[in-house]
C-alpha cells in the first residue's frame, strides 16, 4: 500500500442474488450472483473511470468471501481485507427481486451477524491513509453493529489526521435502524466529514431539515461545518452548496434496466471528477452522467468507461457502426 | 374433502410453453414450461391470498399431468383429479409467443382430444360441495367437448342444490367455437349462475347486448336473473351491477411483463374479497389490484401475497430497503 | 424436384422436447426444443455427409410445423411437404427425459392424431422418384394410422416401379402397436423392400426368427427375397448378409452424450456409402462410425461431417490444436 | 390435521444454492435454487411414493421461507410450520459445489441463527401424533441449537406416548458439532427411538462401536433397546438387525448425477415399505432402489414414482418407446 | 441454379455475438450466436415472405462458415458460396451490445481480413443471373476490400447485361471508410443501379445532397439516371421518387426489442412486393410493415410470415386466442 | 511494479468461446465466454496459490481486450499490458468444442493478425525484472509472429541479465507452424532457458530426441545446458532431471470436466512450489495435484486454492459436511 491512492472506501459488501425478470423469489429456480455494497460500488465505479481506488472491509475467508474480492479486483479495485475464520463467520447476502409498478423492487436482506459486524480498525492494513486523497464511507456502515460504527469513527478520525478529504453518503436504510437512532449517529459523525451526499427526502425525514433545497443544503453545511453538501432529488437532479455557491445539475434521461446502485454511481462520478481536479459543477455533471449510464446496466456497479461518460456529456447517442 | 372449502373451481389446465422474449416459436431452442388454465389460475391466485381453494379437473396420470397438479399444489391449491390412463390420453398444451406491437402475442393451442374432453361428473370426488362457499367455472370449459359441457351443467346444478354461490367468467375463445354456438350454450348456463364476469366487448359481440356499460350489465342481470354482473372494460376498469347499485372501479397502472392471466387474477382478487365478506365495491378494488400485480409477473398465475394487494390499495411503491 | 436425388425418405417428424440433464419432466422449468423422426434423421445425417437428400412428410402450416422444416433445411435437406390446415391439425410431439441407470431414458409420446396420420400419397409432390437412387422409410410410419400405412405401401410400390432401391428400418415401437399387428404389416411390406435393417432382438421377438445372427439374417433374406439384410446387435456391432456373403462390423467406442438417433445415424452412414458406390462392408464401417459420432452429440440428428467420419475410420482422436 | 397420517417428520430445511457443473462458487454467475433438509427429503420422497406425509418445522414468513413450503407442497407433503417474524429471523442456506475426484463435492453452510434454531414444541400444530403411524427425525436437528434439541426430545416423547413408531437417522455432521458432543446427545435420545439408521463409519467413529457390521448393529440394538438397527455401508449396501434376524441388502448400480440426498432417499423408501406393511428385508430393497434412483436426479429430493421403484426391483432398464 | 430466381443478393455475412440485455461485453459470460449481414438479411427476410432468394458470398469451409450457411438455409434461402480453405481464412465476426439511452447500442467489428475480402466473381457459381428478376447489394460490400469492390462492380455489370433489376442500399459504415472514399465509390457504382435506398442523413452527409427530402431524392434520381430512389427518414418514414411521382410512407408503431436489421427488413419487404408485381406505394407499405415487425424480434433477420405483414397492413393487433 | 514479484509470464491471451456440452459450433446458439492463454493460465493458477504474479502482453484497448485483463485481475494477477489502438487491432479468439470419443475436442483458432503479433519489448513496462524470481513463457509465443519471437528473445535475455530464473514450456502447436520451423526456433531459445517443460511426444516428434524418458530428459539437459528438464507423459505422469538426479511423479486420478489447461496447471503448481522454496520432487507433486484439480473445472484456468492442493496431497476426498 505504498503508492499514491486516490480513493479509499470502507464498508460491507454482500452477495447479491436476483431472479430473472418477471420471476419471484418464491418460485424462481435460478439466481444471478453479483456483489453489491455502497462503498465498494463507489470504489469500482471510480476505478473504472481510472481512479486508483482501494476498498477496505472484512469478509470470511470462504469461497463466498473471496468471490467478492475477485469481482472487485476485476474492476481494478485494490482491496484491504480483514479475513475472518470461515468456520465462525458469514458473508452478508441480499436478495433483490426487480418488479415494475405497482409491485416495486423488493430487497430481502440476510446480512445480520456477518463477518463485517465484528470489524475493528486494527484488523485493517496499516498506513492506509498515507498518500491518499479521499476517504469515502456511508451511513449504512455504522448501522451494521457497534463495532462497525466504532471503526467508522476510527477511520474518519485517522483520515482527518492524515489530511485526507472525507466524504459521506447518508444512505439511510429503514430496514437497519430507526430514524432517531440513525440521526443521532449521523450527527456525531458529521464533525469528521468534509463532503456530505444526502437525498432531499432523508434530509427532511431523518435529519429533520426544513425549507427548500437550498435552505436544507445550506443549513447542513453551516450546522455541521461541512465544505460541500450535495443534495440529491431523484428525477429533479442534484444541488450542491460549496464555497458559498449553489450549483444545480439535472439528470440525463435513461432507459432503466436496473436502478440499484444509481446513487453510488453518482458519487463515483462526482468523486472521480473532484480527484481529477474538477470543480463542483463539473463533478455534478460527471455524477449525473455516471448515474444515467449505470441505470442501463444490470448489477450494483457502473461497468462503464471514461469515454462513455464523456460521450454522454457531449450528447452523443444512437448505434455506432 | 371433509373440511370447509371457500372456493371450488372446475376446468382444464394445460402445459404452457413459451420461448424467451424476442424469440419465435419457429426458431427458439428453449421453451419455458409453466401451467395455465382459467379456472386453476383463479384457484391458485385465491389460494395465495389465503382462500381455501380446490380445483377439479381431469388429467392423464403421466409426468405431464402430474406436473400440473404439482404446480397447483405448490400454490396451496387442493386438487380433485379424475386421473386418466396415460396410454390413451393426452395433456392439453398451449404455446405462447409474447410480442410487442405490431406483432402482438400469439397463442397456439394444442389441446384437442385432451383427457379433459372426456370428463364426467361421476369421476370427480364425492361431496365436493359440502361446506363450500363458492363454485367458479368459465365459458372455456363447455367449449371443449360435449362431455365437458355436460359436466359443467352437472356441477353448476349440484352446486346450486348445495346452496353454493356460482360464479362464471364468460371467457369467449374464438379459436374454440363460433359466437353463435357459444351464445346458445352461455345462455343455457346462465340460469345456474349467480355472478357473471363478462368483458364488455364479448357482451356486445357474442351476447349481442346493446347500450352503454350500465345498460349492458343491467340487461344481463335482469334477463338472466343474476345477482351480480361484473363488466370488464380493459384499461377503462370494471363496472358491477348488484343489488340495484352500480359500482365502478378503475385500473391500477402496471408495467406489463405478461398480460396473460390478468382477467383470472381479477376474478381471484374479487372472489377472495367476497369470500372474506367484503362488499362488491371492495371486491372490485381487490380484483383491480390483483390484476395489476399479475401483469408484472411471468406466467398465468398471480404469484402474489395479501400484503402486496394491500400495499397496492394503500398506494405504496418504490424500492423498500 | 427435377434434379438428381440420391435419397428420398418418408415419415413423420416430431417436436422433441427435453429437460436439462438430471431434471425431470414433472419438475423442469425448461425444455430444449429439437426435432426428431427416424426418416428425417436419416435424411439429415446423409445430407451432412453430402448426399442429396429429400424428406417427404405432412405437417400443419403452423409455426411448429414450419419449424421442423426449417431445422431440416438447415442441414441441407430438401423437403416435400403436404401442408395441413393448422386449424384442424396438430404437430406430433415427444418428450424425452435422459436418465442414467437404473432410471433409464424415458420417452413420452404425444403424437396421436397428428397431421401426418391423415397423409395420402396424392398430397406429396409429383415425380419424386424421377432420377432418384434410394428410397428409405421405417416401420414406425405404417404404425401411425391406416392412411400412413397405405401411403407407405403406395410409395414403396411407386419407388419399385421407378427402379429405385428401397431400404427399410424395422424400428419396432411397443408404444404404437402390438408385436402381432406389427409383424403382419411388416411382412406384407417386405415384398417391396430391397435392404432391411433390423435389430436382432426385434427379429427374434417381433418377427419370430430363430437361430444365431447369421441364421436370422439369412432366413429373412431368403424368406422375403431381400437383397441385403443388416442385423444390428447393440454393442456387439452389426452383421450384414448380401450377395451370398456375411459381413461383420464392430462398434467404435463412444462417450455417449445422447443415444437417441444412433440407429438412424447408422443407416445414414450406411446409405451414404452405398450411394457413394461403396460395397456393403465399407458401408457397414461408415454406419458404425457415424453411429459412434452421433452418440457424442445432443439431439436426434448426427450433426457431423465427412471429415469426421473419415477421421474415426482412420483412428484419429484427441485434441487437435 | 384430523386425518390419518402415515409419516410425520421434523427438522430444518434450507435453501440449497448450487453453481452449474464445472463452475466454482468463487466464480459462478448463476446459482440453481432448490431446497434441502434431511427430514423434509424423507417426507417428500415418501409422499412421492404415496405415503401421507407431514413435515414440521419453523421458517421465516418471508419469500424464502414460503418458497421452501411451496416446494414441499408440490411433492404432496402437508406442512405444519411455526412461522417466524421475517424481520428478526433468517432462512438457513447452504451452498453446494459438485466436483469430481480429486476435488470432491463441497458444502458451505450458512445456517447459523436461522429461525429454526429458536423452535419450541408449543409452536407446532396440536395433535400432530393423532392417527399417525411413524415419526422420523435425524441427528442433525439436535445439533442446531439447544431449543432444537429440546424440541426433538419433546416430540420423540410425545410420539412415544401416542404409540407412534419413532425412527432416527444418525446423520452426523462434523461441521455442526464434535464427535463427543454428538455422542452424548445421541445416546440420550436413543431411549426414545425404535428404529435407528446409522452409517457404519459413524457407528465406529462417533458411537465408538467395535466389531464387524453384525456386531455393531446388534450391539446398538441391545445397548439401547432398539427394535431395528439399519447399518448403511456405502457401496457395500445396508444391513439390518431386527427381531433377532440379520438382513443384508446390496446396492443397485447407478449413474450418479447428484449424490446428495441418497441416504434420505434410502430412508424414504424403507419407511414407505414399512408403512405399506412390508417386512424389513422388503423395506431394505425399497430403500436401496429409491436410493439408486435418487442418484440419477439433481437436488436433494427423490423425485420418483412407485412405478419406477418397482421397475428397478424388477430389473428393467433401457429406453422405453 | 437452373430454376427461376426472384432475388439474388451478394455480400458478407458475419457471426453475430451478443451478451444478454443489461450485460456488457467486458463482463458477460454468455454470448448469443446469430448471423448477420445486410444482404443475407434481405435474402432471408424476402425468402420468409415466399420470395425465391439466393445469396452469394465467400466463407471459410469451417464450422463457423458452415453455420452461417445453415442458418440462411433454415430460412429457405439458397446459397452460392465460394468456400475458402479454413487454414488460411477467417469468418467475419461482430459483437453487439444492446443498450438503452444514454448508453446506446455498441457494435464491435472483428471482420478485417475475412475470407470475403478475397472474393472474385469467378469463384461464384456460373449463370447466376439467368432467369433472375432482381439483384441486390449494399454499400458495405465495396468498403470491405478492393477485391470485394471489384466483384461488386463485376456482378452489377453482369446483372445489367442479363436484364436484371439492380437495387442498392447505401448503408454507409463510418467504421469501414471515410465519407470521401465512400462517396467516390458510391458514385461510380450508381451507373449500374436501378433502385437506390438511402437514408436521408447519409444523402446529406456522405453524398452531399441538399434541399428537402423530395429535392434530395429527385436530385439523386436525375444525377445518376436511377429508376427509383427510396429515401428513409427514421421515425418519419420513407419517401420514394419513381416514374415522376413522389410517394410517402409513414412508419408503423413498434415495441422495439432489437433495432438491428430494421433497414434490411424494410428492403426485404419492399423488394418482395415489387417482385410480387406491386407498385412503389404498395412496396413502401410492405417495407414499413416488415420493418416494424422486425423491431419486435431479436437478431438481424425478420423472422416473420406474409400473414403477419398482411395483418399489420390491416391494422390487427392484440392477443389472438 | 516496484515490489517483489515472484513470477512474470509473457504471452498472448485469447477470448475462449465454447458451446454447451453435446452441442456443436455449427448449430449452437450460445457460447460461454472465458479467456485462455498458456502463459496467463500459469500466472493465474500460481496467483491463486498465493504467488505474486505479473502477466505481460499486448491487447486492443477495446471491451474484448479489457475483458481479458479484468478476468486475470480477478484471480489476483497484476498485468503489464501494451495497449493497442482498437481501431486497427484485434483480440485473438479461439473456439473450443468439447467432445467425447471418438469425436474428440476440437479447437478452432481465430488469432491471426491479433494485436499481440505486433508486440515489441519496448512497449512493455520498464524494470519488469527488478526484484523478480522467475520468468515463464512458452513455445506458442514465438510461433505467433516475428515480432513475438523477437520480443521473446529480448525478454529471456533481459531476464537472464537480471539473474531471473527462466522457465519455458515447449507447447508445440501444429496449427501454428511446422515441426522444422518450431525446432529451429526452440533450439535457438534454449540457451536462454533454465527449466524446460516438454511433453515426451514433442521431444521425440519435434525435437527429434531418442531413447527412453530418462535418456531424452538427460539429453536435452546436457545438449542445451539446462538446469532442469521436466518431461510430461500424459497419464504416465512426469519425470524430471535436475542436479544429476531423476525424479518421477505419477498422476492423481481425476474426473475430467475440461482437460484444456491441464499442462499449464501443472506448470503453475510446479513453479509455485519452487518459488516457495520446495525441491524438484515436491514441485512435481504440486504440479500433479494442481493438474488433477484443474481437470475438474471448466475453463483454461485452475480456479483452486492452496488448501485444495494440500488436500489432494494428503489424499482426502468425498463430501465434506
């Protein structure tokens, strides 16, 4: 881990099992196997855009745990893994059943007591923040266990001490904890955060913000002494407050094949451009383009290239032959 | 068959063979195998909504015949089957090729001379209408053979004598008989029916009804001394006349993955709610919600749960995680 | 049909539907679709070995019927089809479930009342035996219906009048008729046959032959005034009596992927070599090699090339790179 | 549950996820979904042989839990389930990777803290042993949790009080507990058992029996006051001691597609024949035939029919057409 | 090749390899295999509409080359192939990755140095234009190599001498050559062409036409002394100038499953109707209907029937049962 | 590339496309996509056994080229790639059709003019042999083009100068060059080689060695001043001559799912153990065990773990649960 690292992310990654379209978990005979986790999705998306990315986590040293590392490596992500004894640990798993209106997409988590829930900062490689530009994690991680919350704090602090930019995606998950618990933890973490990504709805419902989008973003920025707040608003696009300016960014129209991971793709595109040296409005554009491309692709990860992002930004489309 | 049964249905169920999307029967190398039959679709849909349902039929005692029973059992349906000698009988089969506009969905029947066409009421289990609430069959059954028509009449009469509510879905199939033949048979059956489901188009084209929807439903009700007439009108939703009142119900928007079985799902939802003790407007709502959910799922059967119907009625949607 | 034709075959071809290995018809969700019929298997196998082959049959003018023609055309077979109105006719179908010992391979026929059962010689193209070398059919065809038997006789007679060599594979099917019925029909057909292929077991059990293999073959030859009798004996290989000589041929060892169609492949190889001008021992070798290759390939048809047959005859094997 | 029940079984059933042949868990993109559990395998195998079977268990009321019930129902098994709140419970899962020599088949369990581990006898339906002939469970169940062990004892006692024959398959699983722990529990359970199935190797290694097969079986019978002991010896077949007699039974040769569930199929066949009224030697034959058929079929369950068992016992084989 | 041929086409056909929807070439584990080439697409589409069609090409005598011929034969196309020694030649291949907006569909060609690039007219069967009505080729063919361009000219000249109508689809491919090179070649070929199909965009960008659609079509007609010019305008439909008249044709709405091959389907429908004896407006209708049907079907080829085209023209739709 | 590297390999890697078992390239609709190349197979196999491995090659910067790198990365291999402009270069491809006796496995190469054939040593990363233990390449590489041969020599020389152990696997491919050409090149390369792997058959047929296995190995060792010669003899196992001693190693019995890559797996196991510090006999054991495990797995690469190799060496087998 001695070379320059653009981006370190930290969080749990799960096996993702999904039946074919139009089939149900109750009746399917086949599950497609992929992997997914908010933080590794960001690392993989960024690595595909040529960012030098590292992902930190804890996994059982089993075929299932190793498979997650293999898939991330295939996207060019380097990994720093605390390997758990497979006899007494399990790999977090989630089942996803895609469904159109009015059925909706259904996620069934089977992640409790996973190896990750026992993680300690001391198990991770040393010196991970040397020569590192950015550290990213999300609000899912501290929801997983006390140990995971403690490690989140430890890493944010260590990153801060090493002068690394710390970015945080709120990612509230109602299946993991209550709004009140979540809010308390989030607010204690914000002092270690530089850039916050937060959906407008969660800002209102979980963080109890009020006012219009600019009010909310500005309020979070000043209340928690953040450098940048990016408020995402679904189809309405994103809005960032940074350095006293407000920047708005619409979405690119997309034929959605799989919406899971869209938010992570947005963060991957945004951080890639920031690491490239781009300003916030430029990064918002990259985030929006990466998110739109992700929607056309199955799985959690934005399996795309820089050329494709640039092509979206230039408005190209159609069949190229 | 000694316990309370909410719903008994009667009719033929076929193997359903379909190529992958975008492929044609003439060229495909793979067929997905499912089962489908209007009356067992209703039984299975209702059973999934916790109705105690029984399906009566005749099948060859072959792997293909037994497969149909296995699939229905998996949905919780109890079965009362007249098993035919496999040497001299066959399982009805249908091929379905899904196609978008302007190609349309194509159904190829291979059901002639199936075991079901030789059914006699005496072959079915005794006492099937003891402790039974509702008996349902459709206008497909009497079209299949003289024996099937005779058995339909026998069962409707027996149900009537046992004080069971008899419901009937017109389900006109132009590939099985002419409008004139169908009309004559339908009208002779109506005297044994309490609730009639009929598409508006068939009411006009086959039953030669005239006037607006209310006129049609009201006319059928009074002409045939029915308790309830439910007129379905595709995207316009359904209209019921019952007890001197008219009730209208719109449709719920749905991303259609497979439209086959939508009508049966409507009946399953409607009957479930009636058996629960719901009034006609409530039952219409359940019918509409069940039908919308069905459209998102491959196969003939509404593989859904009570919670999902309730969730549609409460207007929930989106990804739940 | 004005050009030279090496081989005309006549018989029914069915859809062949089979579940994946290790799965059962009662539980599978997927069926592989192929086509199979003893006589078209011979035509296709021979066409792949560069024989100019034509297959005569009757099929519904439906996607299922046309699919059978498409598949045979893809192997280079020309077809002479009596097309039946799809409204009142069906395509013969068979289900095959491969199973190892002690379960065995299970074939479920669904072929009764197929379009083929109504065939008349007058429906087939005219002049089919002009410039034709060989006519081949099997003992399955007359078992299917009276019309099919009558047409078999008509075609054998017409071929004889046109000076075409007539070959016949006994192919007894216990699911279609009794040994006594079969025997009676077979023996009435033999007067129109030049070359007979018959499994030793059927010669004994159906034709009631006695003695060792040579006795049986010789007895059939003299009793029915045949030119050549080829007796097949499973793993023991084949034995031919012709022109007063006895020729024996062993089998080539094969890793069996799918045994169905092995006998037809043998006939295809044998006839190909005879049509090439080869003598009986040479033809037996080609039959054995073609049969061995077939066993390695899924489906009814020997999808192989002349080079592969020659390579087996030369004893080559292993990975060629 | 008021009617006559031939067989009640009790134990955990898991989702079974397996990659295609030749693929590894670390790299596969597809998992086949089935269900498996020693006791439900016995119930399903027996139900397919026309035994009236009930399976008792505990599962989350989730799509994954309901799927297990659906699959068992499809085989004709009735179920008595304690449904757990899906929010706080999980479905046991196991991954199986089939491999030939020298790799071997690999099973990865992910079953800890499943809903089943919290089962109490009081959660199961009342009166389950009324009108019941046989109760079957295995040595896996008490290894799962203290609650599961307690419930095993409670049910064995209740069955004994109701005069039900109690059968027990040792099924030692080294991944669940140590030999010493297992032995102690097994020996405390044997007082509630009438018929014991035990592999010779486990008798020696876990139960510390000594001597030849007859000595072992006889020793267990007398030490624990059992009625019947069936010792299984892999390819060498089974040996039973009962009523002072020793009975031996060889195996039927089988082309093994999937060996998992072979032991459960043996028990299903054995118990079926005992319930039919067959003597021990007859039951051993049925066990051996059922086990051999199972090996040819993918999944845990012997998806076979009475006719197929009889056909093996009569020595039939080959392609039937 | 002695009988009447309605349509001869000439050009390269490639293997077409495509990942499942939502998957990427960089990560997919499965590729669907089909075949595609503009000129064989036209031949196959027309053959399915009962045109007697022949396709001329050059391919390696390898499994990959023979597969292309097999697939075309299955659609009823007769083939005239110059077979190349497989040792020193390759089969053109293309990869297609379907993607929704904003990703677009991506085509990766791997066709350089294919066997076709060495084609000479002398390698093709003799007398191919005897008794032939129409000869069709496209602007892809001369872009492939000098030999291919020379052969294109040779065949157009030979067709002209034989009094065969020559039709030409511009089909500009930016991945094969520059606009300037293309224009020069196109314009030298036009003197041998009777009917030209050209997309409006290519007319402007490659042929440097100016003005509105009528101006462009008319200009091309008079500049190059063509009989008919058909200008295609995507969703706006087509416009033809012929015999001093202008004919416009809209598009039929279609649910697009696979847009590749739509233009070739249009040509197939148009030429079929012209060969039938239909006038230009009638042919435009057939072209539009065939194109719309093609969009609903996977692969390059319009796997449809005359009945389906007629059904579109009559405005029928919906599920027929 | 500044850290310690155990193993550097160099050579071309291709897309590997294979139809399902029992299907043929001429008729299959699906191809499984993997990647394969002798030298990257060794790197991946060794990396899975915890060797720090780097693979050097040249590929087009296209989805197909990048896919190869992704797959190798997923196994933990680091890559040093000369990326070629995708517009003018192609990815080598090979098709493999698995077949049992007597058909054999068929490999169809489509690798001519691939990007790799233009490789120059100067395009590869600098300093690749710093801190490196072993360099491995094979006799396929110099057969691909003059540039590839020149680069092979350049790298072997550079490795020699850096004091890196150079290992070479003869890997004669008759589809690439003649025995005479191959022999001349091989013999010129041997002066740069320390360890040679060679099949006995190729030693005799290509290198024209004579005598028994020991004579051959010893002769090669002394003629070319090699340190170690490993002679592989198929089912007879391997024999090594090194340091004046002769070591023999048998094979482990294996159920072969896919034999391709067995030789590369042997080399991977052998080199891994040598790099671990093991002596030649120990390395031969690891080679044999790795090769046996490979045979059970689909694809070119030995997707196995150290534990599995150790388990084979300890003679464990069976189902572990």
